C-alpha cells in the first residue's frame, strides 16, 4: 500500500478564466474537438458533499468534519444549471448524468430534473437523463425522481457482504438499505438500472462472483470498474488494480460469457452477456460490463464533458484545471455568448490522459499537477 497523500492546495481554486466571446457562430449540434470527438455526454455535479467516506473517493482522513465544502451561494442554481445545459444540448449533447458527491443530498433535486426534462436535442428528442447515486436515499426518493422525469439510475455498490460494504463506505452503512433502494428504483420504473462495483484487489475482489450471481436474471446491468488513479487523496496503488480481463476470467470460471457489441459510440463499458448452453447470449440472464480505464484506455472516442457544482467545465475525468464558466453565467453574457465560450473550450480539446498514462513508466504516472478529486466533478 502506498503512503496516503494529503493535498496541500485546494484544486477547486485552479481554474482557467473564460473570456467573454464577442463573435460567434450559432451552434449546429455537430461540435467536435481537435481529435474529432463529438460532444454528446454532459455530466453535472450538483454537490461536492457525500454521506459516504469510501477510501477510493472521499477518504475520511481528508474529508473530515473540518473539510471546507463549498458554501451554498457558490453552487450554481437549478436555473443556472439548466441554462448552461441548454447550450450544451445545442452543441449536440444527448445525455445528461447528474452526479456529486452524492446528488440526492442536493435539496429539491427533483426541480432540476423537471427543468432538464423539458430540454430537447437538436433532433427534437427528449434527453437521456440519468443519475449516479450511492443508493442510501434511493428507497425514499425513487418515485419522486421518476415523476420528475428521471429515466435511469446507476447505483454504486462495492459488494454484498455487509461487513465489507460497511468497511468500504466507512460510515457503517448497511448493504440491505442500498438493495432496497435498487428495488424501489425498479418498482418506480427507473431503468435499466446499472450497478457499479469498484474492484480493489485484496479488499473486495472476492465479491465479484457473489455480485454476478446475485444480479444475473435480475434485469440489472452489473459493471465492474478498475480502481482508478483519480484525484490525489485515495492512496492509489497499481498493485490494488484488478484488470478487467482478470475479472472476466474469474466470472467465466462459473458463469460462461459471450462478448457483446457496444450499445453506443463512446460507451465506456465493454459488454459481456451471460451465455446459454449453445454459447449464445441468454437475454433473459442479462449482461455485465467492465470499465477498464486503467488497463485499456478509451480516450479515442471520449465524448464527455463535466460541469462542476460551481460552474467549472472539465474536459477529462483526470483533469487538473477547469474552465470557469460561472463569471459568464452570472454576468450579462447572452446565451449565444455562453454557447460560443463552450465551443471555444471544446474545439481545441486534446485530453487523453489514460492513453498517455499507459505509455509512461509506472513511477511517472503521478505527474507534477494534482488531478481534481472525483467527488468534486463526479465519476
């Protein structure tokens, strides 16, 4: 285990000023970056707070009772978020994912969902609106989220063993409450539901097969995520990464799988279906996914932008600086100027951290600049 690194500088303060654009071209819905990657997916963090203290995301020794969370007046309002989202949609965004922290801690989040649900893509279609949650509040909120216009949820769940799960969330939260939340989401019609399991070798990798057995034939898509070197506080160590290929091999030992085609361009998960006796995909048994952001970079077709809860735009999950849109949002800038600013940020984008990391020697992966914390911009 590597030594825990405690950041001395608040990376939320590191931001690139965005000048007010005076000339612009109307959005066409076809905005691409310097590597030809279109803008299709916007992930919006609505809070930097969470009620869990998972060691790979918000370790308790950093995010303690004295941690300086953002004050409420620093957060974008729901109306401001919707205004910005509208400009992204004009550039081609088709999917919006609400994240955190824990997004269900944001008071009255249903109001934001209602506002976003009114937006339409450049083709006049409803947006794909989804939300990632730890599931702790999902049982009580699933019905209201669905009524507001939320379509799908992704639930983070790192194991079924209650002792392991309580230890990993580090606040002694029981796994049964999350499972009830998943069932409430299913009953409310929020689907297809996805469950994300971050796999740390030596911590919860023995939960891979129990999770696969549990969710097979449930209609839930279980996805295994390689433990990532996001931020600077989680004490990341390559020795704790279990490659997705090894995860698949372990599941194959008991549950035969067949590889499936990607569901959409830019999809982060490699899909595998449970196989029937003839080696074909048993659609009733369902599927799993693996997200290999450490061992198999998928930068080449990354179409995602991330907006922090205080209005900073990040072009990569492993970014070190955001582009500060809030001064434009809270100034006299018009919607056209805001859209032009977004285009000016996206067009020169060349971010491909995971591809570059794979080409570096192991001791060079950290780099000189601290990456932004995942709890601040979402996963």
